[in-house]
C-alpha cells in the first residue's frame, strides 16, 4: 500500500461546533492483497455515499460488489492501469472515500486516449471538506506520472455524472470540467489537460 499523499484536515465533529484535527491519508491500492483488504470498505463507502440518492447507482449488494471488482480488475489496453485511491481517516481508522479510474482509456467520442474517472465516493459526514478535491488531484497526478513513465500522454480527463446531480456537476465544474455531451440520464464532462 503506497501513501500517495497525507494531509491534516480541520473539521466539525459534532453539532456543538467543537473541532478537532483528523489525519487523512490517501492510499493507492497497488495489488490484490490491498484490494481484498479494502473491498468491503469500498462497498460500504459506496452504499453510504449513495444511500439518500434515488438514482445513478447500483442498489443490489451483489451488483455493487461486481462493480467494485470491475473498477479494480478491468483492463482496456496494455498501457492502461486501473487505479483506486482510498481516503483513510487515521484517527477513526476507517475508509471515508475513494476514487477509481483509468490512466489511459480510449474514448471514442473524443477519438483520443484520456484519463477516465469512473467513480468517486465520499461518505456524507466527510463531504464538504475537500476530500473529493484531493482524491481528484491524486488520481490525475498518478495517471500523468504513470503515462509519462510509459511514454504516452492523455490530452483529456473525462467522467460521467447524473444529469440531475447538480451538487456533483458543480463540484466538477469547480475543478475545470466542462459539459461535453449527454447520454440518457448521464452527462459526460471533460477536462483539457494540455
């Protein structure tokens, strides 16, 4: 397990407005033993993140487990690496979020290789603390470094977001992503990396 970043976040832990310091580590899942160790946590974080949303996610436990497996195991080409980075609260000893994507994924619409973000989850009590921002930064930096080591470059990063998930859309816009196209109930957004 590689620590890709560590930071200290200051945040509200109860309704009395008392604060404490929490140490958040961002860990890269590097191999099967890491994945097996964290898989249940990833499923739990996914469930907690989406529990109050009616749409845009899997609801059945087995479907969620298959999806988490796919995020870790799929391979689209020899230069691509599937990446999962977890946010871990060192004080509470629990996974509080994760991001998953691909370093070098071919996008037919853009006719280009891209850094693809497939999933980002942060449990509700940790939302609004820039953890999602750190996760996005870490996966993009990891992907750029991985691609450079393989002598390839992605011009864009893409992601899909629910068309009515306005909170997430605004979050991605603040990170520089823009509307690209619509796909049923999904919006595809793109970030120019060059």
